[in-house]
């Protein structure tokens, strides 16, 4: 699922990377592109594993402690509200610029070795995880297995990354997420 979610925003970066390698005369450009993709997805797999362990631990706590179970809806709303606010920060804008210009930044030092291609992919993955932290948090709260939530987050990430004026989309998404977080908090508070 992660590959399907991130591929729309990663594909243009890998395509430009492959193109730059071919223009520079690298005979194994396709392999280097594949290895960069492996490095990128390894970072996301590590993050997914950590989120899974956290979620499983939280679910176990909810089953054993009713107070935790009652607090989860409000905490979920606060997390979504915070994620929306994070979308509006300078930190988010910096990481988004980095992700939007990742393909151009790699063109000055094209790796000719496999290790360098993997390292490039890992660096892309780390920047991408930081850039997508708020939307990843929203997805974790909404449910990573919810196809509608996955589709919405995929579209949001792709718009931020590849659409002209992606920064505008990031801010708009932030305001929508803030509204959703406020709604979740109000709804959870009314049920308590």
C-alpha cells in the first residue's frame, strides 16, 4: 500500500534521476534508479514498522485500560488538529521545497555506484517522511487500512509535490485538516 501511495509523487523524481544518469552516460542508469527507489522505500518501511508497533501497543492498552479507550477520540482529534497546524509551518514549507526540487538537486553529483544510489534514495525517503509527517499522522489516526483515507492522503501528497504551486495546496490542505481536527474534538467531547 505504501508503494502505491508514494509512487505518484516519487515517480517524477526517479524518472528525472534516470534521465540525468542516461544523459551523463551511465550504463546502469535503470539499476541506479531502482536502487534509489529501494532506499526510499526502505525508509518508509522502517517508519511503517515503527507506527505499527506503536499502534499495536496502543490497541493493547485500550483493551486493558478503559480510561485510555475513552481518551483516544479526543487525542486523535488533537493529533489531526496539530497535523493541520504543522502543514502551515515554515518547517513544512522547507521540506516541501526540498522534495519538490529533489530531482534537480541530484543532478550535480550523479552516483555511479550502487551504494551512492541507495544513499540518495534514503536521503529522499528521510526528507519525504519529514515532509509528509502531518499527512502520515492524519492517515494513522484515520486508519491506515481505510481506502478512502489512503486515497485522500495520496492525492494530497501528490498535489503538494507535483502540482504547480504545491505550497498553496499544502496550506489549503492544512486548513482542511485543522477543520477536521476541530470537528473530531467537538464530536468526541460531546460523547464523553
